[in-house]
């Protein structure tokens, strides 16, 4: 098992998920790659709009909590002086390419999440340096040049739905096919009672708060544990999506 570097073109992946009709659980995605490689460094590139919404801030916290390094820069508004049309620009392709080349000695396998053919010169350069190159995208949004390029492994994200789809946290992840090597189930370690971690808000429910966590399982902070003794109609009135909690594990349900 070698070292892998995952580079995610966030803008491209956003349209890919919309095209597929389902969202990626990035904790499950990290677990998927961790089961196949001795080490995984994950990089996420995304333009930043201002002001930052609470949902985007929470998403950033979730990515960070699960080991992703985020590179971002503000979206630029460019005005065409002749037509007056405003064009939004937030491309981070150059940053992704530079980071990949600078860190070339830190990985054996380069994994790109993008269907953009602009990355072909980078992929060819990495191949010349002896790196294994894998591209994740989906048919209909992948450039023909990527599909036709020799020496590059192309993987369709759609076939990973059962393993990385959002909303199935805590279930064992079944890894199949060439990347896994053989059929197997991969379950991450459960926490110990009293273990400490930092969690950001994933969802607020009337009975408590679901938090991100490094164990890739469902984590509920019950309402009673917040010291709230009176009825609150809307818990979001006091809990924000940008809040971060220092958690001590009280109970672990091993039934599932």
C-alpha cells in the first residue's frame, strides 16, 4: 500500500454531484481511500464567496475535521467595459497544479477529482515522473481527452454511490473492484468512553445536535447534555451551524 494524494477540484465536483443527483459524504470518501493506501493526503480547492454563509463555514469545518486541507481564494467580479456584463471568476487550477508539483515526492499515486481536460499537462508530467494517476469524474461531464489519454486510470464516481453517499454514516463500507483488490468490509474504529474530540455542527434536530467526528459514525449531542431545562421551539435559535463543540464520549452504541 503506497502513499496517495487526493486533489479535489471543488467547483467541478459541485456540478458532478448535481449531475449525479446525490451528495458525497467526505468522511466516507476519506475512509474509502485510507483503506487502500498506507497514507492519504487530501486537498480540496474551492472559490470563496463573500460574505461566507453559515452552511459554507460548517462545510469547511467538516472537511477540516476529516483531514482535508482546504485551499481557497475570493471570487473575483470582472466587468466587461464594453458590454457591462459582470463575469464571476474563481478558478484554482493553477494552485492545484503548483501544489501537486511541489509535493511530488510525497505521494506515489495522484488522484484527481475533476473531468476538466485542462489538467492533462499535469497528469502527463506526473506519469513521466513514474506516478500512478487516477481520475475520478463521471460520464457526461468528463472531457473526451481524459477518457482517451493512455496510462491514466479513469474511475466513474457513480459506481461509488453505495460507499460514499451522504446520509449513511456509521454503516460498514463495502469496498469492491480493482481499487480495493478484493471484496471486504471496512469499519473505522469506534471511540472509547471518555475519549475527547472536536466536532462541528452537521444537523440540528429538536432532540439534539449531530456533530462531525474523526470516527466517521453518527454522533449525537442530546439536548439534555446542553444544560437546557426548558422547552425550546427552535434549537437553531441558540445553536449555529458555525459552532464547534469540545466533546467527551459518554456512550457508544455498538449494536450497529
